[in-house]
């Protein structure tokens, strides 16, 4: 069958357009998207999805009486029943002074550890205390000197300082921070960002919290010093003996 001149021109034009480089590239991309893109994305998602990792040692072995500033003059009580924190990896130790006339009379150390890549750091004292009826009187960011973590080299980490009016009366000071994949953050959104950030093979985060009751301005200052000391010494022991090292969690 012969084609007319106009039809022949149209056929040649169509054939040339089909065999053109842009058309072939477009066709390849469409075929690739239909057959190869989904498996490729699934493979990438699997590769970059972080995995869980346990502490080096069980947190239940952590002994506050081993901390340098708390070997004398204190008594310790551990709490082993904490269902609300949604983890079985935690430390909750109450410290009571042996001398009842020395203030602040007590403090506590509360550490929780999580390693679910889907977790989004739901717990923080400024929220949890209020759910229990406490009233936030002060909330501010501070820095904690952690030179002891780096062989004496100058080092500071961010933390939150919160002051509460407690429902049963009295006031309580809380200082807390997060360690997420070896990096210290005090804001929950920063913890979530680090967990979701590609790079490391494993993920974990821990909330480290210290608290002390106080009355009056003088005792308030003493409570801050006590909490900072307890936090610094606990962090040194946690980082050096319990938390996975940055080298361990890296993707290789």
C-alpha cells in the first residue's frame, strides 16, 4: 500500500520523533519508574533504616554510690517498678543525706534508655510533672561543664533547668538532658531529628535527669550545685561504661 506524500511526511516525522534521543530517554525513565524505582527505593530505605542497639552493660548495674562525690554521707534507694516510661532499661535511685540537718536533704537520679528507630522522644520532665499536677515556675536552658568527659578539655553540653511547685507542697528543681547517638541535646525536636537523620547504622537515645527539693534562695543555689555535680559524674560513668560508643554505632 502506497502512502500519499502528506502521509509519508507524517510517517517519517513520527518515526524520527520516536527514534529521537529525548523520546528514548523519556521512555526509559517511564519504564524504569514502573519496574525499577520501587525496588530501588525499598533497597535504599532498608539500607538507611537504623537498627536498635543495647547498652554495653545493663543499666540495672549502675551504682550511684560509686560516684566520687556520693561515696560518703548518703544512703540510696532504688525503684524497680516503672511501667509508664515504656522501657525496661532505666535507673531510678533516690539519694538521702545521712545528716538530716544538711540541705538539700535528698536528690534523685533518673535515666531512661530507648533504641527504637520509630521512637520520637515522648517523655520530658516539663511535660510529665505537669501531668502529675505540678506547676512549672521556671524553665530555661543552661550549659553543663563536662570537661571530665574529654580528659579535662573544655566541654559543655546543653540542658534544661525546670523549677516546679509540687502538688503535695514544696518546690523541686530538675535538670535534664538527652544523649542521642553520642550527641547531647536538650530539645526533643533535636533528638527526633538526630534519630531520623541518615548516617549511623544504629540508634539510641537516653534521657538523663536529676532532681532535688529545696526551700528558699540559699537552698535553691545549693540544689543547683548538687544536681550539676550528680549529673556530671553520672554522665561520665554512663558514657564511659554504658552507652554505645560513636564508633560502635557508625555505618561501616
